[in-house]
C-alpha cells in the first residue's frame, strides 16, 4: 500500500528552483563575461538577459493562472497550445538537457573537491567516477523516499550553497573600489559610450549569460507535487528574482576588486581567486567548497526534475507506460532509475572518451531552449484565445519571450542548432512507440511533416559530421 504523499509548499518550490538553476556556472560567470565585455556592457547584457528570462517566467505564471490543473507545465502548456507531438518535443528536450546536465554537475563537483582531495584530479578520472557513482545512487534512493522528504533535503542543500555566495557578495560590497569599477567602464577606444563598440560586447556577454538561467521553471515541472498549484507561478517568480539578484551582484561587484584583464585570465572557479584577492587563502577554500556543494545541489534538484518530467509525460501517453510506475512513497521509481542508469553510463564513458561527452553536453544545453521557445509560443496562442482574440499584455509577453528564446538559439551558432536534431531524431521513434502502446493517434498532418523534417535534419547533420562540414572537435 502506498503512503499518502506529502505535498511541497511555497518555500520548497522556491528552493527547488534556486537549487536547479544555481549550479557551478555562477562561480566562473565573472570571468566568462569579462572575456567578451567590460563592466558597462556586462551590466546591459545581464539586464537584457534577465528581462528576457523574466518575461518567460511571467509567461509561466500566466499559464499557471489560466490552467492550474495542468501538471509539469514545461510540456503540458506546449500540448495545450500545439498538440501531443510538440508536447513530446518539449518534454524530451527538457529531459535531455537535465539528464546530461547532471553528468556535468557530477564531474564539476568532484573537480572542485580535488582542491581538498587531489586524488579526484579533473573530475573525470577513475576515483571521481567511483565517487560520483556512489553519490548518484545515494541521491537516487533519497528521492525514492518521496517528494516531500527529498524537498527537505533540497532545502538544506540550498541554504548551504547560498551561504558562501552571500559571504562573497557582502565581502565585495565592503571592499568596493569605485576607481577600479569605473576603470575602462565601457571598454571602448576613447572610454565613452559608443554602441558600435559596446554592442558586440553586449552580444558576446548575452551568449554567456543565457545558459546560467536555464532551469528557472523548476517549480512548474514539479507542480503536480505542490500543496496548491496556484502557488507555482509565484514560486517561479520569487525564485527568479533571488537568482537574478545573485547573478547581477556577484558578477558586477567582481569588477570593483579586479580589472577586466585580470578577471578574464582567471582559472576556474574564478570566484575563488576573486575572493582570495580580497581576504586571503580562506576565501579560496570557502568558494571551492561552495562549488562542490552547489554542483551537488543542482545535481540533486535536477535528478528530482528528470524523473518527474518522464513520469508526467508518460501519464499523457507521450512517453512509454514503463515510466508510470510509482513506489509506496509515490516517487516515480522507473523514471528515476532510467535517468540515473543513463547518467551512470555516461560517468563510465568519461573514462574512455572525454571529448564525446563535452560535445553532447553542449548540445544538451541547446535542447533546453527548445521547450522554452515552444512554451513562449503557446503563451501567445493561448493568451490570444483567453483574452478575447486581442493584443493583450499577455500576448505581448509571449511575443517578447519568443523573440528572446529565438535569439538565444540563433546566437548559440548554426552548427549547434543543426546538430541538436541528432538528439531529437531518435526521440521520434520513442514517441511513435508511446502513442501506439496507448492506442492514441500518432500524428496529424502537420505533426507528421514536423517529424519528417526532424529526422531529415538529423540525417543531414550526421552526414555533415562524418564528412567534416560540422567539426564537433572544435565546436
């Protein structure tokens, strides 16, 4: 007999979202941004990216308000807007990104732990793989205890990861050097604002920034486990505001204690060197510990999401029925096992071929933008109908979010857009199997055309990789 499931409250949903978004990226964000941009253009890029992703979060809140009965909104909103196949592409893209991102977080966590235990090397040697594997299955069995128990663990991890970030920000506020901050503020030849020179810096920084916001819909994905589905949208908004504030302060304040060339030349994690330059050795120790906790925390939160998205999608017959099984704690046991078994495989593959993983992980980052783009388009269509077929505020929000997500996909580069179809191509077969298994219609006319295009692009992409037109080694 299954136990009655305890639902997750507002704070739990906020912590889940924060933990899934803030991984290892923030600890090197100031250096990654300093490479293409000075502090002025960096601020503009952060504001534009934050606004674009913020509009998307408000789209999620609006869709949650219109359809509070829908679960795991990242794909169910797409289904409401465009049907089952588009819903599958959204769910599959989200799952791919989360699943492969977990492999990266595992490698990053043990790379950070190597600061204290050199035996772990770069995070991909035999000792790191053993350690990551043990931690992987500890997480697996913890999450199998149920969403409420896992959420409580997630809350503790979130507090632990935010503490070193808070210390970093407070320390840099105290040490703020206005002369250092204003030095080469715009990064232009004459030192004044000139869009012809500032614009390219903004674009370069935006490409860096977009990836660190992925996962802002965490509360939406876990909406079926929420105490009240109407709090999901608010949880996403509040989590986003916290995340944006941390990113903006941690990045911008770094330019007040180190010059742009110094920041750009830092090794990973850059944040440790920034804090060490202000307070000494203990700053580096604190931040390296923070990187490990943060990566493990994001890994834990995303493991929860990876199982949930498969389970909810299987309920709607766009994934196989195998993923519907729950244990006595109402945890999606088969979905979690499949995701974590694949992660285990990729951990082992790092011992054989590290470059193959790097390529796949970069492609997986692009796949998250696909469901975000489809949800943004759904916001336009559904709000148009809901608001009486007029250009309302919500329709405008959908347009802005769609344009922003489209820009982010284009900015990532043609090769990545094209090669991403390699991941979606095989998924079409999975969708066909799931629909036939549940005796559901497979494709309508437009869905069939879309499926054929995806498969054709996947084949062309594979040919281009084989003949060298797309060089995955240098992507």
